[in-house]
C-alpha cells in the first residue's frame, strides 16, 4: 500500500502548488477568457485531486475519518488555510 504520510504530503503539496498557480493566473484567465473558464479550471483541478485522494486512499466510495483525532487534525489544518 501507499505510505499515508507520503500520500498526505503529496496531496498537500499538490493543493498548495495549484493554489499558488491559480492565484497567479487568475487575472490572466479572467481577462483573457472570462470567469467561466477560470471556474472550469478550478473545478477540473479539484476533480483531479479528489480522484487522487480516492486512488491513494485505497478505498472506494466515501472516505470518511478513521478516528476522532483524524477529524480534529483535519479540521485544524483546514482552518489554518
């Protein structure tokens, strides 16, 4: 299986990198093609990240949280961003 720590680090790095790219390209995309294309690009990127989570998680369907501690850690991390 996939090492959970490595998978999490990869997903966080992917999310952060895509967020930086999105911020840098937002003005160009809106000016060149409109907000609809920018929204479509965000959606497509999110779908790819979601697919990666499902693949790396090794489960199908709902992922959920393995424990209350994992839920608390995830909530704290999401609040920090």
